[in-house]
């Protein structure tokens, strides 16, 4: 059966070496060994790896693969791959196709050119990739892709996957201990499940190629607003344009073949903006699949003559793009621990895990902010299109009332006016009775928390590492407080502990409008962080409490954290530096030519009129000339300021000081230059501009 005629169930995962393929093809003892490794993290013997590799190779070749690659996620935030063929020469001059267990489980890519933040010298080139059997291998573009972790010769994590796997194991360990303490002894494992809603822009590729700023930086650095933006609110959930619908159809099919459970697609708020949302998956698989999704989006867009933009703020004046990280905890018995239940036992467990999350977010709000800090996301946060930079938790009115009853030791009366005791026996919680607060960074939505702060281009590994580790720490504290309590006192002491946690951490709960100035003032009174920019946030990564958290749970060493601090700051500096240079070049070489030509033409037009009739008043032309003359003077001045300040930045040596300078000075220089350019662009006819305008780009897809 051809790919075109396959049904969706037949198509889904057809290019993935998943559990069903392993069960069908691997010998039973080999399959059981692999499942044991996946479920318990046990060591995989070389003979088992050899057997898996041979069968995986045969399966891959059947599907047209000629090469294999260890697919990993370095600190660039992107993915990396080095392809080797299966061929092995024979003495007769021919070749055979080989793939060993050693090649499956371990690779040795050159690690010298990947960001390390000082963890290693450039001449120390050796690095290792290690197979992650819990994330299935897949076939793409004629190669077998093997998801792997990436570390240095000395064992330090150089990637996004290694700390994520560590954090998943940590929260599993701490959650199971607490569950056993609460009587759920049948639970052997918990998994963190994640669903990442991905926003993106689609624009005409030919127009994209004419914008130097989009090509070099991913966002427009100049550009006057179009007559229409998003103010009519007619794009959100609107009818899909045929071209866009065709792209989405092909995207779904390509993702389904790779086992990515793409579920929802729709138009977003801004013109030319869209969203794709998948079904929840185990965290490390969800991270891998989100990286694949971003890659495949660009690949399919190119085939449709589109450009897919994943920058957090590609266009000024319309909404930017985020990536909502939906996070939950599920047991191996199928129970969602963040789902309110119908029995006192279920709700006792729910309340324990709810309070663990609340206390974790309060204690480590700075780390949550850091986990989403990028140069692109700084443009989006707090701009009435995304949550503010202040971390708070939305729980909804009903749950807030229940928490208040818990704190006060009173009976809770639900919205249905049904009397329920809460002091000792937790009440029946009504599901899905909370609104969705789009202004909240971290909102409870019935059986999960939605972290709304990540930017659209971000790897979701970092926020999930922080969430997993912080909640694991809170669960450890709960366990240690209750582990020696006698059975007859347990319920009473649990009740006291939950009240204590709520009183200590309720300041992070906020159900109101996060966009208002009043909330920012209130947050300051509560003592909550307001880390507006990456340079403000990043130093907190090396706060003693944060180093202690990660070392205590063996997620990062202090050395690994310090390397990430340097990498994040360097990336921020380099990003804005490139933007500054690109803006200067675009204004000088592209925009100025159109400005000068139009001023010349309109001046000639005015002079021609006066020659024809000396008494003619060329009021309109003269006003345009005067405005453009004044504006061009401002542009020239601001260009010189930006150029001089950029040179100052280039001479700075302290990374944090440089990052602050780029934020406080360079970005403001760019903003002032943009104001002048945009004012002139709004006057100049489109035909004089050597690049497409906002009106062209945002409304080009018909």
C-alpha cells in the first residue's frame, strides 16, 4: 500500500521503531530487556544492544534508510546530527550493510564547536552521545535517527536531554515515596506528561527572501504598521485559507508518520499566525517531538513556498508567538495526580501534589523565569499578549475557595451549594470549573498546569527540568515531614502540614488580570520576583539556593550551571549584536536608497509644477519633503549613535555587564532608529522600498 493511500492509523508511526515494532521483531528475551531498561533505567548489556541494532538496521533498510545518525540537542537549543552509512567494505570490493550495538548505544561526535560555557577548552574535542531507548528511533530523509544524550569526555552534560532525563527520574523517585506514604503502594512509577502548543507564522517565501532582517534575525527590525492588524479579531479560529489548510494537512501527515501525535490546528490571533497542539506524551518524548515539529514545519513550509517563522516577536504591533507547556503527573496505574477525585483518599492525594506544585513554584519562581529567558521572549512577556515576567499561579475561584477552607479548617460549600467537610476529609472537587486565565504564567486547568511563558522557538526541556526538579524537592520535603508519623496521627499531621504549606506559599496564587499595573505593584508588595529581562534574571541561576537544589537532586553540578549561565548570556549578547548590525545595514543600504529616490522624485515634481505655474502652491509636496528631511536627519543621527554604541559593546569583556548594555542601550538605540525609519516608511510609496511592507507580508496568503 502506498503512503498516499494509507489510513491515518496505518500511517501513524510507520517510520518509527516503536514498541509495537520491537514487540513484533525482537526476540522475547531481548524485548523484555529493552522494556526493563526503558521502565527502570537498568543497564543494557552489549549482546542485547547488538541484537537490537541488527534488527533496527534491517527495519530501517526496509524503509529506505542508508545511513544512521545520533540525534542530539546541544546547548544551541536546536538539534544536531552526523550521518554515517551502514556500508562496510568487503575484501572482494563490494560492501555489506552493518550496524553494531556499540554504534547504537554510543557515538563520538566532535564536541569542540558546540557551546560549553567554559566547561571545556576548544582543543578538547571528544564528546559522547548515548542512546535514549525511552525515545523511539525514527526514519527521516533516508537516515535512521537515534535520539541520544550528549556529554563531554569528562561526563558533563552538554545538552538539553541529559538534565531532563535526570529530572524525570528524580521526580519519579520522590513522588513514588510520597504515594507509598499515602497508601498508594501499588504505584511503582510516575511519568511527567507534557503537551506543547506550538504557535508560528506563515508568510510568502518570496517576500521573506526580500527581507534582510527576517533572513538574518528571524524578526523584522523596521516596518511601519499596516492599515489593518489584528484589531478586527477576525483571524482567531477563522476559516483556514486553502493554501494554509494544504500546508497543515501535509504537516499533519508528515508528523504522524514520525509518531508525533499532532491533534489540533487553527488560526491564532495575529494575521498569518497559526497553532499546532499535540496529544500529551512522556516529557522526554514530548521534547523530542517538539524539536521535530519545529523542523518539519519549516521543511513543509518550504515545499508550499512559505517561510515558517518561529521567532517570539517577528512583527511589531501584533501578537508574538508562544509555546504553552502543559504539565501533569501520571502514575503507572493510569491515575492523573493533578486530577481532582471523587473520594476523600483521591482528594487527599490531589491536595498533597497541588500544594507541592504551589510551594515549588513559589520557592523557585526565579528559576522558572530563567528557564524561558531569551532575547526573543523578552519582547513578548508582559506585552498584553503573553503573561508578565512575574511568576504567579492561577487556580480559579472554586479551588481558591477550597484552599481557603483548608487553611481556615472550615467546611467548604461548593458552587452547587453542596456541604462538604474539608478539615479532615477533603471534599469532592468539581472538575473543569475554572476559567482559563490567559494572563497567568502558570494556570491550573482542571488536571494539569499550563506554563504559558515559554517562547515559540524555545526547547521545552529547560522549563520542564526546572518544574520537575522543584516539585521533586517539594515532595521530598513533604515525605521527610511525614515519614516518621504514626498511623493514628498521620491524617492530623498531614492536615497541619498542608495548612502550613498553604500559608507559607499562598502569596504566589493570583486569579486576577496579570496585565494590569496594579498587579505588578501588588506582586512587589508580596515579595514576588519581577525579572523583566534576561540580564535581570540570569544571575539568579547561580544563587546558592538554586545551586543547592540542582546539586541535591544531581541534575546539575555547580560547574554545569555556571556553563549554562555563560551560554545563555553569550547567546543573548550575540543575538542582539547581530540584530544591531543587520538593522544598520538594512537602513543604510536598503531603506535609504528608497528614501533618497522618493525625496528626489517629489522634489522634482514640485519644481516642475512651479515651472509650469510659478504661483502654484506645492503645499502637499513641500510638507512631505519637510517631514522626510527632518526624519532623515533623525535617522542619520540615530544610525551614528547605534553604530558607536555597538562598537562600545564589542569592546566590553564582562558578559553580564555587556548583556545589560545591550538591553539598556543597544535595544533603546534600535527602538529610536526604528521610530524614525517607520515614520518615513509610512509616507514613502511601497514601490520605492526594496523590501515588502507589513501589509504585503501579513496579508499575502490568500
